[in-house]
C-alpha cells in the first residue's frame, strides 16, 4: 500500500472540482479524501495500490478538470489505517 498527497492550484474552487474528483474515485480501488483549502487550492489524499493511485491521478488530469489545474504538487506520504471509500472533507 502506498499513499499520495496532491495539492492542486489554479481555478479549482467553485467549479465542482471536489465533486468531480469524488466521482472519478469511484472507478478505483482506493481510499482517501479531497477538500478545499482556505488559500484557494485543493488538497487530495489517496491511498491504495500504487498503480491504482497513479491511474486515478491520471484520470483527473485527463478529465474536464484539466483546464482548471494550473499546477499540481504530488508528495508521497505514509498510508494511514481506517480510511474507507473516498470522501469530500470540509
């Protein structure tokens, strides 16, 4: 199991970004969450099989969200236990 934190910058709030990411996540075997940050960025954390996470992140890039993303920073993090499904956090 592996985990990633991704910070998205650009016009990623107010465009349905979190809801679209949650919908995309339903097609993958992973757990995690997505939330808006106070500074206008969006933070995503996902854990699962490395190939699933990479495919999931690529699906976000290939989706209708791409024009809203100006920059993304991907950081490996330690997986945590107890996460189930993929959620939107506030």
